[in-house]
């Protein structure tokens, strides 16, 4: 105590006090607003520095030198690490080309680089962090409950089994069958591109896990009825009966009425 | 063989027993001697008939377990992703058929695939009848019965599609509900009457079930009976060919040849459907979940034969709804019913329209090759294009996703094609038909280009043409190309307005035409060639080139 009181008039005391105050309020803010779904990820300052280098080289053209956004790309302040992990992790960012919607392509960065980018973007402002652990374990989810949630919240764009569907003006809801649990969670959490955000008040982390369990179940369980024809419904079935069923029938009729030579 | 049959006391006894009580031999004799000409396109109606038999058999099986009730319950069956979910008894029993009943899923899929094939075969059969002019007198009534069969087939399909009470079928019903409500003035009453109150209510599944398993199939069976009776009464049509006349039918008799073939054909269609049903999923209701009026899945479409009406709704702009004295007129929705009325009405009216237009009221038992009636073929293609545009519009969202296009652009293009497509189809088809007819003339008059160049003794080079053989020539020349009948005065010496309209139409439809090759033209062409070839070469050469042309030597 003596040490403290002795230095209370030190020129740097104000700075230290300010710093402590800021840390406390900021920490408390982060504590109360932080995403309960995933434990906050720790990034070292080195990660942030590396991330900044990657950002400046690959992202700044559109998002601005400090991620403040430009005419060509939105501000990234507050989008969080989760958003970066999704966009870069699925290969959507950096964009392959400009168009109605970012296309999935081969990842341009490895997971370490993605984490560094995420660290840098997360350092711009608080946002959802990358989900981990329990809530990504599809086996702990309830696919029946998830199915109900999926049909109500997701199916109008992604189709009942996540086969995908069209949106306006060339945009589309992608097929979900090969999307990893982590990316499914992040998409719900951050609402990439045209997708709405399903925050924890909309869908609790447990419900998100149920949805993930449903999607995994729908895409991994073998189809009881045989080949799925893309799980696209009556259009695929109609095309099949015309181009294969009726073609086979015509083959039979031609064979039956052929004259023996 | 026949000896052993007549010698068997039991057989003769029982045959006599049946004959003396029913007099069936006359019917067997009549039907057994019916002649079926052999051509693949004459068997499409049979495919529909056999699919219908499969539908009856598999459908009966499904009724043993299906519960047409909308009481709510929690699913406790073996399909894990739906366990504990609240659903109707109808949906639960369909899941039960799919997962618990042995062979249930196979029969459900067989039933549904057979329904798709039934409608596909019906449609193709109708197109064949149309494009060959088989609906002409005396078969107009049977054509109308066929149109009614298509309409009833759609009704059967739709009522069946709605039974499982899954999300997809419920969404389909919602559109029907909207269609009914869009009927001006009475719409809401009609909808409430059908659903027993506000949509969806708790009655609709049992009501549709009654229609699906009793009323609609009974009407279908009755219509099929009438259709087949007419086929026997009218005798079969046949393609033009040597020895084929308006007064005979060349082909195989039902007994024994055609009946054996037909029986085999039934089993082939049956087994093909079984193969498809065993290997390919159709209507995976477990994916769709129980019906709930709030969710609508992406890629929600009706079965293909309803698709054109659904597609029309998707093409229709929403601003066509307006108010008259405070009452909404939902023309944007109601017009789908009008379009259906137009299509079916046009199909029913066409045979009579054509007869009026051409003034041709004779019997026709010889078919026309589509190219030999360019106008009809063009009108048929125009109608088909129109149908296909609406059909494509029903899957506009999938077209957009799979071909990486904008859904809006797909809709704009299809809206344009809705008007332009039939016109283009008409023009192109007529030109193609006329071109093919000219090619036929060319073939008959000049033969097939052999590719052999010969040098005549005086140095001239010529290509040898091989004359088409008489059978092929018959096919190419045996058709009519009537000139449009001009407006004629009636008994009072006045040309009525309707007659002038008719003449205008006839002029428009039949002005451009290609005449079949006449015997004189054939002879003349032959002589021309002879003239060319003559000039010092030997007769043998001419014989090789033109020996097949029988006349004029």
C-alpha cells in the first residue's frame, strides 16, 4: 500500500488509472455482452500483428486499410472473429469476383492465417467469437427439435433438407450438405451475405446445435427410398419420369412393334 | 392342340354353360378380331392403361394402412428425426407405411411413380393423337373423353398428393385454397365449403381421401371403359401405306397375337415401374415434416402435371389484383383457372374448329404425317411451347440456381416467351413442315442422290439418282393438301359474316401449302430425266438410274 500511496502523484498515475478504468469498464462490457455460446478466444498481440499484415495485403482494397469499409466493401468493425472464420474459412473471402453473392471456392489461407486475420478483425471491435466445443457436437443435439426449427427458420431459402434454393437477382441460399458444424454455427451467428442473423435470443446455442444436428442427419443418413435425385422434390421426379421412365417405355414400345427381319 | 381342347368334356361343358347364359362368344368374336396396326406410337395409351392398373393395385394396398384423419398426435415411430414431433394421424400413418409396414415404402413409391408415368403417358398419347389428326371424324367424342381423362388424372393426382398431410402437400393445398378464394364473389364460400371452415381445418384430408379413392377413380374407370369401347367401335386408325385404305385396318388381331403382346407389355410396364420404385425415392415425406401453415420450403413444387398451372401463377404479376366497389378481384390468382379453362376448352373445341375451317366432314381412318398438315402441327407445337413455358416457370427457382442465373431474369424471359414462344413455335414449325414436304417431293421426283458420278460417252458428267421404292413413295405421296375453301354463299345467295370469317381463317392457315406429287408430275419428271440422260448412251444405264420408276417406259 505504501508503494501505491508513495507513487500516487507520479506523472504516470493518471495514465495508469485511466487504463485500469478503461480495462474494467471494457472488461465488464465484454463480460455482459459477450457471446455466451462460445468461450472467448484468446489471441496474442502477435496474432493481431500478423493478421493486420494479411489484412492489408488481401482485404484492405475493399474493406479499407483499417477495416472501416469503402464503397466496395462493408466496414468490419464489430463483425467479430466468427464472421472472418466463416467468410475466409469457406473460401468466400477474398472474393473470387464481384457478383450478386460471394462464391464458395478453395480456401486461400490456412487455419493459422485465418485465426490471425480473425484476431485482427476482432481487435477492431467486439463481435461474436469463433464457436467451440459442446455446441458444435451434432450428436448432442436433437434432430427432431432441430427439424422443426429448420423448417420454420431456414427451409424457405435452404429447402427442407438444406439442398439450397434461389433468392432474388442471382443470389441464392447454398446447399448445406457439406458444410461443417462450425461453419453452420457461424453462419447462424453472423448472418453472412443475404442471411439474417440468428443471435442467441433468436436461437439459443442449444437450439443452434439442434439445427446443426438436423442438417447433419438430413445429409448423412442414407435415404430410405433409394437414390435421392438431389432431394429437389417434384421437379427432379418429373424430369426423371419424362427422360428416363418414358424413354424406357418408348424403348419397349419400339422393341415390341419392331418387325422381325 | 385344338383336338385336345374340343375333346375335353370339362372345357366344352363349361364353355357351353357360359355361352348359353351370357352369349359372350359374340363379344369375344368382335373384340378378338379387332385389328391393331403395329407402330410404337400406338402403344402409349396402353402404357397409361397399365400404369392405371398398377395404380389401382398399389393404391388398394395403401388404403389398408392409411388413416385419413387430422387428429393431432405425437409421433413415436422408428424415424428418429421426427420422434416426438406433433403431427396429424394422416402424416403419422404415412410415415408408418413408409417405415414400419413391410414393403410399404416400396408400394408408396410405386403408386406415386405410376401416377407420374400415367400422366406422362396420357400426355404423350394425346400429343400423338393430335399431331396425326386421329381425333377427326368419327373420333371427336373419344378425343373429348381423352381430354376428360387428363383432367380427371390431374384431379386424382392432386387429391393424392395432398393426402399425406406433410409440409409439401399442405403448401399445395394452400395454393388450391387461394385459387378457390380468388373466384369472384363466391370464392370464400367455396373454400370454406371444401375445407369445412377456415383453411386448413380438420376435415380436408378425409374429404380428399373420399374423392381420391372413390369418386375420382370411379369416374376414371368409367371414362376408360367408354374410351376403349370407342376404340373398338371406331376401329383403329393407321398410317398411310400401300394397301392401307379408309375402309380397312392392316395389323394384328387381338386374339391371339396382340393379346399376348399386350399381356407381356403390361408386365414390362409393371416391372419397369417396380424397378424405378425400388431404386429411386419419390416424395420423401419424412423430409418435409408435418404440415404447419407457417413454413414454406424453397423448391416447393407440385407434381409435374400440375406444374404448368403453378408456373402460370409464378409468371403472373401481382398488380393484377384490383377492387370493384370494395370487393377484391384477385385476377392475378384467378387467371390460373382461366388459363386452365382456355387450354382444356381449346382441346375440346379443336376437332370441331378444324372441321368448320376446312369444311371437311368426311370420316378419316388414315392418319396424317405431322408434316403433311403443317398448320395443325404448327398450332400443336405452339400450344406445346406455351405449356412448356408455364411448366418451366414452375421450376424457375431451380433453373436460376442450377444455371447460375438471376431468378428475376428467368421470370422476365419466361414472361416474354409466354407471349412470343407460341408465335415463334408456330412460324418455325410451319416452315419446317413445308420444307420437309418439299424435300419429300424432291425425293419422289428425283430419287435419292447416290453420290455416284458417271461420265456419259459424250463427256457429260451426271450424278446417278436412285428412285425411292414404291412403298416409300406411297408414304410420301399419299396425303391431301386441300386448298382453302373460299367464302361461299348460302341458299339465299348471301355470304354470311361467319362464312367470311371462316374463309379468312382458312386463308391464313392453308394459304401456304405443298401439293403431293401427282402421277402426271411423276411421269413428267421421269421423262425429263430420260431426256437428260439420253444422247447416245445405252438403255442399261438409264435402267440402273431410273429402273424403279414403273410408269412411262
